[in-house]
C-alpha cells in the first residue's frame, strides 16, 4: 500500500487559533486526517510550534510556514512510500534534523503523524483505538478510562492569584461510564451554585471553561468542591486532583513559587501539598514543581505518599526525560500529550517505557483542542485507567465524553477501568 498524496491546510482550533491539518491518501483509497492542537500553557521542552509571526494575520499565530513544511518538504518524501507509521515518523524526524523539530515545525510533523496513523487504521479496517492496541500488541479493548473534570481554574483574577491551575473532580468509584459522566455533570452544575452562594453572584468562567477560583488558598477551593460533592450526594463516588502548573508561578531568580499570596520555596510547597493530600482524597497532583526541578520532584514522591505525583512539563511525553525521571524516582506517572514530543510513535514509545517501569500514563487533550482528538483513541487503545477531559462544557470536551459513551455501547460488557485499585489515599 503506497501513499499517493499528502496535503495540508490552515484551520482553526476551538479557541480560534490557527492550526495545521494534514490529509494522507493511499493508492487503495484510504484516507487519514490529523490536526495538531498546541495548548495554552506550553512547556519549555515541548516540540517547537512553527508559527508565521505576522502580526497582520491572527496576531502572528498563523501557520502557513508549517503548512509549507508539509507541502514542500514532507510530502515529497512520503508520496510513493509504503504506509508504515513508525518508519515514516522516523523519516520525518530525520528530515527535520533538530532536537525539538524546529526546522519543519512540531505542529507540521505531528499533524502528519496523526494522519498516517488514521490512514493505517482505515486500511486495516479497524477503529483507530483498536489499531493503537494492535501496534503495541496490547489486549483488545474491554474498558474505558475514568474521565476527570476540571471544575475550578486558578490564575490571575484582578488582585487575586490562585497559584494552582486546575482543581479536578474524578468519579473514581462510579459503576459505569454513563453514571461517571452524569454524576460529574451534576457536580459541575452544583459547583456553580456553591460559588454563587459564596460570591453573591454568578461565578466568572475561566479561559479553560472551568469556574474562576474565588480564593488564593487552594484549601478553600478544595473545600468548595467538597461541598458541591456533598450536596449532590456523591461523596462516596468522587475524589479530587490538582494540576498545579507550577512553572507558570515559578521565579527562577529567587527560586520561589507563588502560593496563597506569598513566595515559598519548593520544600514549603511540597509540605503544603502533603497536608492537602491528608485532608482531601487526591487521586493525583500534576506539575507540582517547575519543569526543571528534578530534585524537588524526587523529594515530592518521597514526602507525599497519599497521592500520585505526575509530571507534565517535566516529562513532555519524551522518553529520554522519562528515563531520567525513572532513574531519579521523580514521578509516579506522567501526562501523555503526543504533540509535546511531536510524533505518535515517539509518544507510544514513551508510554511503553513508562508501563515497563510501573508508571501511570494519563492522556490529556490541550486547551483549545480539536473535536476529533486522537488522544481519545490513545486513551482507549492503551487501556489507561483515567484521563483528563477538561470542564464538561464546550463542544470538543463534550465530544470526548460522547466518544467514551460510544465505545462503551459498542464493546460488549465494557467496564470502567479500575481506578480505586490505584489510588493512594
């Protein structure tokens, strides 16, 4: 089976930022499409996002140069080649020749990689999620992951600064994907009621579609989520999680972090989070420290035994960085975002290495993503226990939930993954 055409175009993500979409066609008539969301908070070690920088078009965010990378450089190499995802991903990496894919653009390469994967799945006559499982010789799909929901967002709101980026609710003891989604949607509505009671007005919607944090103190935000869960009667079903995104609040000159209106060192931040993990049922804490604070992460894993410590910006779905994390015992798991490393096969290699070393891989979309996100196929095909789904609001997030509902309906006796067996609290 040969590739007959590779085309690219500029489209928009769900936050109206330009992105690259690539379409691959084969001589057997099979088609695969892929688009590369980039996220709003981007780690320093991620694959390079090639944008035009022309202030006259989309405030400099247009991606015509990345489209040209596909059309002028990638397509001539791929057209006529056998459809082999791994071999062609490696060929694109060689063609780029840089450590961060900055020559051709990580967005150009990743979009092409998704298109190759989907064309390959189409040719195999299987859903993409099943094709992913087959690529890694994993068992057939029998479960769907437990979704996690971003309910309240940190950030800067006037004089208030909530240092932690996301406060999540996880229906970790739900009996089915249907009940997990329904209960979480209800909790999200009750969170608005609790915040309205506290503020005396309807809460602000944050840029990631959760509600804006009403307090600089993470403990108070978790108490609000606890009250919402209690009001719905789902206290036995729900647990919480944190995405701290601490690189955003880290000052390299003073080596301190923002926390509850103060600047604190990593030891204080770790101890504060340990206290939270003893007060609240926290499934995981993501990006607790700066993306280069390797020693701090090792300390956090040791000193916070009641939750799973995840790396996102620390690992960026890069096997080399995950190998370092394993050597230093720096994480219990990592966030799987394929666009961070730039090809599907590199992301799968990172997943495989993590699985071999007992680490959790938690797939996640990007803020301002796409409707048809390949991350969902990875979540199901890799058989992960849970994933990040964002707030239950906005089309691309609801589509992720509908994707899980469809799988549960299509797969006989499909069950929720066993998250209760993984939690540490």
